[in-house]
């Protein structure tokens, strides 16, 4: 428990970071790709949004999310642009938060 009360923004940032870190834990990780839905996709979208990508956090890994993941990969992982959020992609997002 923190000794001082964090601001709402700091609290939200910490929660997003913790969730992205949770996604990247090897025991719970699964590759996210087009057609998938749920909280893990929402966490991915939140991380991308926090980095500055224009994305709606809706939990649906559709064509827009795939294109945003590709844009992220083109910038941070040029050697492998797939549009699939694998462990390497998630770890790069986590490291930027």
C-alpha cells in the first residue's frame, strides 16, 4: 500500500501497466489475433492507446486493431510486421508504458 494517495491519473496508469504486465506473464499469455474478443484484447488496446495510437478500446480484435498493431510493429519491430499481438509485441508495448 502506498503511503500517499496517488492521483487518479497515476492510479489509472498503474492499473494499465499492471494489466499489460499480466498479459505478458508467460503462464497466462496467448497470442492475440483478428477475430478474438475479451479482456486481453481490451488490455492490448488500452496499452496501444496510452502509447498514442488512435484506437477504440472495445475488446474486439478486428481489422482496425490489426492495423494499429501492424503500425506499432512497423515502428518498433520492422523485421516482423504481422498484425498479430505476440509476446514480443506485448513486451515492447509494456516497456513503453
